[in-house]
């Protein structure tokens, strides 16, 4: 058996088609060089099944195999799923650390330390006002100053406490917004479920759904910032997603199971928000400590100001000055006009209330500092993993340009081969047997 | 295998480097412009809480300093009043000696009695000395004059103690008991200065030999005793003033050390921060320059 006459044309054509497809893929890569979540694709070229040619060899009569060109076996998506899993774990840590750092930073700002408007300054000014009063115990002006500095101090305590409460409430609101029916979890979960379905159908039709998978992975990446995520690839190509250590999977095939109950162990931004706004959370802890400062202040001052309590209320939110300037007590009842009470109250400076407050500031400061350094570290790890993923999946324009040149030249050469075939056939068809005509 | 570099990676890492260089620069700049190394507690949690206690301690020392100055001025006023009392008591003593020499007519004695009565009123005026609107000799009844002018010699103050806090745990009593010197006049018959002066005036107006004898005997002794009480009071004031001065010195020492401690904690180290600022500036410039030239390079520039 001989070689079919037009086989050469088919072979050259396969080269033209394969190179064209490869150039299409390169073009797809180049246009998506800046698309978030895009994984570069490669047209995997594979030789066609060879043609068996019988009795090719004149010596032993055995046949041979003639190559029939090239075709694109598949469009491969270049992706490392192991790096994806690592990236998502670290992204959850980063989401948690960033949220912690932001919220604690807000709490820190609520205290406004060090500044001339902070509680420390107000507290100090309050003691100084008592010191002034001790020098002139009969002075109405000094009594007014004591009451007004006490009122400012109480107001500042009220304000800081209210601000902390607002921060807590806002954290709870953020949590509800993200997990609510129109929140990110619901919408990302639904999109993943839809993509699952499309991917399953594509695979059944023996199509490689590269771009759909990219979009699905990008959505999972987004979810991983919110809480811990695990992904199980099922045999039909769908991904089962567990989210925030919830009891049931968030997405299973085309089904979304949301809302579910999360705890502060959910990880990510949601876990951090639950932890911060909860009754055991850091901010509630600050409020308790601030209440302690207010209670100590009221208790120690009232303990000396025996005629009538100077402060009413024993929490930071409720403390207020309960006396008028004329009720301010400077001395024991037995010693009218004396200054021993004023001096004793002024000597409370540097006492339990102040120490409690200074300790609270140290605690908030170190909480913020460690949250910030957690954030920096997580950010560094996530950046490194992200770079590793980019290194595998990202588009390199230099590489694509090189591919473009390679495939373009391949296409040109195949076209040249086709021309040669054409010229051969021309000789055969149009000029053979025409000798002497 | 070398790492494959995707185009996004170059942009991403350049941007991250520029950002971190800028963040470091911003921090140094904030330190330099505010002059403080702690602008929020997280910059230095322990330092921030120490700064709170130290600042409060410093405010407390300022308060002690004020009280000490106030107490010192109070005592100075008291000292002035006592000196004036001393002068007039000396004058009364001279008048008694002059009257007792027996060559004075009743008219002269009446003139002397007039002067002694004037001295009595002056003594009460001295006792009514005020400092910053407060009667300093009324005990704790600083709003009430200790003595009224006129015949009534009753003491209207009390025996309450007035003190000033002049240092951590240091309290100084600035009460000067003028009652122990002036007493409550003839009605009380206590032998104090007012009683003595009233008795002298009475004896002078009587002018009898017995009265004149009492003048040079009993009355002169009484006035000597009063002078010695006065001397004691002046010594007390002097001692209290010395105490306040040394308390003030201690407070000033504490102010110096506390200010130094506070400055060590919260003030920026300008030399160090300036150096850091310069090197951060250089790093930032380098990151920008490298970014600008690397991001431009691409094979696209060379293919035609």
C-alpha cells in the first residue's frame, strides 16, 4: 500500500490548525494577564495517530508508520492545588489578623492616649483641682473647678465606654452583613454552586472548563478571607466547600446550605468579629477594666468625701458627679473650714484608679501591637504564597511573546509545507502526461 | 529550577516594596514632626503606661510645688503680722517703763493710756491679717475675722489646724495660734496680750500709787511673758518656713528626675530618628527608581 496522495495536505493542515489554536491560547493568556484569579493555559500539542503503511521496506517487506501531523490534545490549566490549599489557610489567618488589628486599633483610638484630651490627663487634672482647693478650702471658685474637672472626667469615662460599645456593636453588624441573606457568603456560595453545575456539565460533554474553574477558585479564595475553608474535589468535578467549621458543607454540588451557626473558632474575618464582639471578647474585656477604673475612682473618692457621695454610678458608662460646688467637702464635719479631706483626695493621685487605667492602656497597646505584628506576618506569608501561585499560574508576557513568535513561525512553516505540496500536486495533476502537448 | 516570574509578580512585589518603604518613612516623619516616640499606646505599650503614671506624678509634684509656695507665702504673711505685733508689744513695754518712773502727771498717764488702747486695736488688726482673702489666724474659720474692733476681745476663730501637702507624704502645719498670744481680754483674765494691754490702760487711767506699782510689777512681768510667747510663735513660723523650703527642694529634685524619665520614655531620639529617616528615604527612592525602570522593561519593547 502506498501513501494517499493528499495526505501531505492534511498533515500540513493539522500543523496550521494546531499553531492557530496555540496562538489563540496565547492571545487568551495575554488578554487575561491582569485578570484576577486567571491561570495561564497551555495548548498541549500531541502527534496524531500515525498511518500504517504496509510493505514499505523493499528488503523485508515489513510496513512502517507515517506521521499524520499534530493536534491539540487539551487546553491545560496550569495550577497547583496544593498551593491553593495553603494559600487559603493563610488567607483565613490574614483575614482574622487584619480584622483584629483594625478593630483593636479603633478601640485604642477611642482612648485617645497619649493626648491632652485623654482620660489620664483628665484624671490628673481632677487631682490637681483638689490640690488647689486644699490651698483655699473656702474658695467657691476652687470648688467649681473641682466639680467641673470631675464632670469632665466622668464625661470622658462615659464617652470612652460608649465608643467601645459602638465598636462592639459595629463588629456584630459587620458579621450580620456578611453572613446575612444578601451577604457575601450567600452570594459567593450560590455562585460556586452554579459554577459546580456548569463544570459538571462541561466535563460530561468532555470539554475542559478551565475558565469556569478559575472563577470558582477565585470565589473560594474570597471566602477563605472570611473563614476557614476546605475544598474537596468530587469525581464529577464539583467542589464540596466546608466553611468556618460549620456543621454542614456550605456548598455541595449545586446545593447551598446557608445560613449556619458559626463560632469564634470559624477563623478568618468572621471568626475574629465573633471573638471581638462576644461577651468574652477583647473589647468587652476593656470595658470591664474601664468599669473597674470608674468603680475604684468612685469608691476611693466617695470613701473620703463622706458628707455626700461625690460620684454616683459605679461603671464607666454611668459614673457622674453627684454634688454641686457648694456641697463639695473639704474637711471633716468636726473641723469646718479645714482642708484635710481635699488633701486626702488630692493624695489619691497615682493610686489604684490610675494604676488600673495605666495597666489597661498597656494591655490595649500590647494587644494592638501583637495584632499588628500578626497581620504583618500573615501578610508576608500570604504574599509569599501568592507569589508562588503566580509563579506557577501567572501570565508572563515575555513568555507569551516568545510563544507567539514560536507558533507564528510554526504556522508560517506549515503554510510553506502546504505550498510545497500544492506545487507537487500541480506538477502531478496539471503537467503529468502533457509531454509534447 | 529557577522561579518562573509572571508579569503580575513584578508589579505586585514592586508595589509592596514601595508601600513598606513609604510606611517606614511615614513613621519616622511622624516621630520627627511630633517630637514624640509614642503617638499611640501600641508604639510602646509599657512606655505608654509608664508615661501616664509619670505624667501624673509630675502634675502631682507641680501641685505640691504650688501648695508649698502657697504655704510659704501664708507663713510669710503670718511672720509679718507677728513682727508687727512684736513692735507694738515692745512699744507697750517702753510705755509701761516710762509710765512707771513716777514723774508723770495724770494727764501724761491718760495720753499714754490712749496710746496703749490704740496699740490694743492695732494688735487686733494685725490678728485680722488676711492672705488671699483668708483670715490666717482664725484656725479653719478662714472666712471669719478672729477679733472684732472695739471693746469686745472675744476670739471668733477656732483651734482647727491648717496644713499644706508639700510633697509625697509630707504635710506641714501652717497654723499659727494667735489666740495663745492675744487671748480673750480682761473678761477672760487670761494674762495674754489683750488682757495685759487692757489692764495696763486701766492702771494708767487710775494713776493711783497701787496702780502704778502694779504697772511696774505685775504688768511688766505679764508683758515680758507675752513677748516670750511671741518669740516662740515667731520661731515656730521660722521652723515651718524652713521645712517648706527643704520640701520645695525635694520636690524640685523629683521634678527633674521625673521629667528626665518621662523624656527618656516618650521623646523622640532626634539623632537616631534623623539617621533612620535618611536611610529610609534612600530606600524609598531606590524602590521607586527600580520600580519605574523594571516595570517598563518587556520583550514587547524588542520585538517588531
